[in-house]
């Protein structure tokens, strides 16, 4: 048995010891014990037993109350030898309190339990056994004296105790939260999540307990402090009280008990309701909104001032996008000045020389200022040097892209054959092995030279000048049936005259290939030779003449990833432009990564473009065999993603980086 119950049962044990001693004393004197005196003593003592149980119940321990009553009745029954009927009553009550719910409800109501049908079973049991105690005491009252009244049932008890009040508060909260007349969240100012709502309910239950004789103490702030600043009106207070009344009725609380609680709530009105402060008088005036531009572009800095005839001024700063807002400007005529703007003529900032005026009326006034800058004498543009012929680089797969810092110097069309020689395969059999090309090189239909296999690699000979490529080349797949596209680094360049050329070739690309693929059928002997017709375009590159020589030890390597809205940008290009206007380009891979080598150290502005990937309506080629190859590998995963236009211009992108010696990473995050 729990120590608490043992302590409570000690009260009955003390009563029984006293009765046993009295009976023994009577037997020693050969006199019967005074049964009436014993009944009176027991009648009085049992009042304390009952009150101990009531104390437990009102302290929020109904289980302890019930166990105390049950144990006490078990201990009491053997003592009542002179009252066999009461022993039967006790035995019957202890049995039915566990097994007969209807008997339990009837006895709980007999003990004046409010709303027993809504109470927990343990509370019903406690009240039912109290009724048994009441009946035992009434039978022991031989003189039929008026029994002392048990402890008064509180309003808290009548409301159903903690369980009943909690259910009332749950229903009240649901009603008030959805009642526009209450404005539970004060126009959305108070965001009540589940945690806040549960805390609110707990505080309301505590408040009702503290004011209705319950065991729970109120732990919140005062009503005045809690509701300060909420601006609750009398009408809203009345609406909340009406919702509480509905919740009480829903839970079958008697009308008198509900009115008693509502009267308690009404006493808080003076602390909850706040008198509305009179609205301040509306100021009479106008609002000016507009935009300031200089030569058609937003003026990103400056101050606009309106001056009336009395010299009173109203000013506002110009926002970065050129917009202005002035509020509470009295109606009337004003002279307008604009000062502190970049490249802004001084005449606009002087009230004596400005030509700007406006007339303000009540309400919103739109006022846009289109200012003109001072005309600057245009300097003659320096004569541009002729660019190398054919400077437009073709779009090619990333695998054969030419490194940044190189430009196209020419494009040659090849028409000839690819020569294959039969050789023995390791492990047996024979295979076709490329021996080399034989082709004429033309430009705009005019034959300029030839392409053939040289001693040190493939040779492109044009008007006596020879370009030799370095093997092995980089490759990119072409359409089925066509030889692959290639990129070869130039190994050697020799002029016909032997003199140094103004431009030195750096790379050669083979693109737009047609045919040239070795026969599918393997040869049956060694030494055989076959020639397969092919066509292709060879693109010759030179070092960008604009790009300065790089001093050893003064360059850096840059790599990173470009993302847009948190996702990798799967195509396009990134450009680093130095303060000397030298540009360095790199293509974005499908995962958004890029890399640039040999950038001179210094400050760079960065731009990014994806428009080159924008899909265009497919044009049907005159010759289907000349259709461009389908992208494969990394290029097949690239796709067009539109980004804000500002990023395409290094002057508006807002992206800048300082390149230092060695390797560094710059991850670039683009936003709307």
C-alpha cells in the first residue's frame, strides 16, 4: 500500500484501538460495554476520516481520496459487531463501487456530486463511498442528533473539477477563436500556434480554479497586464462572455453554476477592456510620387526639394532607381530644385536658376522629372585596327572548345579523302588504320592549298605557309557515318618566305564533317589501302592580339560553380573582364562549373550569359547530310535557362572579383 494511504488509514486504526480498549474494560468488570457510547464515539471520529478524504479530493488527488475511503471502510466493518446490517452495507458498497456503474452514479449523486455522469470513474467512486460513510454515520447517530455538515461543495466541484472545467475551456476557446465579434488574434497581430493555445487554456483553467475554490493556483500575469495594448472593447468582452456561456451550456453545467462563473468573469471587465483613444485629426496635405531621370536614365542619387512662396521647404532623397516620395505637403504652388546628383547641371540645384515647378493638390500627385545633362564635346574615336578575317568562332561541343584568349583567323573547306591502310590486329585478324588525309583546302570556292599527313603530324598548307598539328587530338562525336570533330594544338608553323608572320596559329578545329569513316567490313589481308571521300571545315585560331603578354608568376587560375535560384546553371558562358577591358571567357558545364587558366592578377568584373543556348526554330537544311551534329556527352545535358539581363553586362551585373596568384575558387550565386 502507498505510504499516503497507510497514513490516512491510521485514523481509522486509532478509532478501532479506542473501541477495543473500551470493550475490554467492560469485560474485565463483567459489565457490557455501553454500545450507545461507542456508537457516539465512532460517529464523531468518522467525521475526521471523511474530512481527510475530502482534503485529498480538493487537493486534486481523487485517487488518494478513493483509496482512503475504501481502506477505511474495510477496517471499519469488523468493529461494527453490534451492527451486522451496517457490515452488510459496507461489504455491499465495496463490491458494487467497482462492478455496478449505475449504483456508483446513484450514490455519487446522493453525496451531492455535481454532474456525476461527466466525471471520471475514480471521482464517481470517491463520492459513492463517501455516501456509504454518510449512511453509516447516520445509522450510528443513536440520538438522532443533527450531523455536522460535511465540507461545502465548491463551485469548482459543481463545474466538474479539473476535467469538467478543462472541457468547458476547450469549447470556449474553439468558439472564441472563430467568432469575428471577439477578434481572438487582434487582427492577426497575435499568432497562436498549438503551444501558445495550450498555454492559454492552462492559464484560463488555473484562473477559474483560483476563483471557484479549486486546488489549482493561477500562475499567469494580472488580467490588466495580460491584456494591455490589445484594445479590447466592451462589445468584444460581451461576445467572449457569450461564447463562454455557450460552452457551459454545451457541457450541461447548471444555469445557477454557469451564472456564478459568469459573474466572476464579469469582475475582470475593468482590467481587460481599454477605452479607445480618440483618433488624431487627419492632416490636410498631398503626397507626391514620381521618378527623376537624367538624359533618360534614372538619377540614382540626389535630393528633391519643394519651396513655397514663404520659403518653407519639403525635401526627399532620390532612391537608387530614381523614385521619390514626399508626404504631407500642403496644397499650393512650389518651385523645385534637384541637387547632389551625379553629372547633374548646377542650375537645377539653385532656386534662382531652376526652371522646375509643380502644383500640389490633396491626395496623390504624380510628378516625374526628366532632366537634361550638360552636352559634352565628343572626342573622335580612335581608328580601329583591321580585325583578322573570319573572327566568329563556331559553336562546338565543350570537348573541342578552344581555350579563352584565342580568336578565329580563317575557315577552310576541305574536299578529299581519308586514306586507310590494312594492318594485322593483335590477337589475329586485320583492321583498317588511318594513314592520313588527302584534300584540297578552299575558301569561298577558291582553292588555296592542301591538307595531308606530314612527317610530324597532319599539315595544312595554304599558299606555301604550313601549319602542323600536334597528335593526339581531342575528339567530339559527329553524326553516325561521319568522322569525329577534332581539336589540335599547333605544333609548328612555317611561312613560305621563312620570315616571322604577324599572327601565329595556335589551334585547328575540324568541324561539320561528312563521310570519311573506314569501311565497316574488316580487311582480309595486310597491306591493302582504301580511300573514303569526306568533307570538313577546318577553323584556324591565333592568339588574341588584344590580350597582353602574361608576365611569368603574375597569373592565377580561377574555377567555381554558377548557380541560379540555388540550382546549377547548366550552360552558357562566364566572362572575366579586367579593368583594362581584356576579356577572358569560359563555357559553363552541365553542372554549372567553369575554369579559367592564366588570368593576370588584378581586379575583374564578371558577366554571365545563357542566350546563346536559347532554342531557335529549326531550319531545314538544303542538304540533310549537312545538318549540324546532335550534341553528345556533356553538351547533350546543357539546356537554356533564362537569367536576368543585368548579368550579361559586366557594368550592371554587380559581380566583381580580385584574382590573385595561384589557384582560387569563386562560386557565383545569381538572383532575380
